[in-house]
C-alpha cells in the first residue's frame, strides 16, 4: 500500500526514486503505485526528482520531440 507520509518523510529520496526507476525499467509501467509514488516524490522532493526526471521519461519511453530536428537520429 502506498504511504504518502513515508514518502514525505523520506530522508533518502535519491535511493527511493532510484529503486522506483529500477522497478519501471525491469517491469514497465504496470503498477500504478509506482507511478503514484513518483508523483508524490515530485511533489515532496522536487529538487531530487528533477535530477532523475530525464531518466524517468526515458524509462517510460516518453521522449521530447524537437520541432527543428535536422536528422531522424538525435543520439548519433
């Protein structure tokens, strides 16, 4: 069960967010509690969340679309 109080009081949110990202990477976004927990980490630990945000988006398969893209492959 998701416990918002524990998320808010988490003294090591970097570790917890990292574990949530590992779960997403391993299982995919099949558990809504993982997504909800990430939402609460963003709300209560926004500075920590910012450092993981691009990784979370990548793991979820959500990518930024660039309007003035010159090539189809951005990472080469």
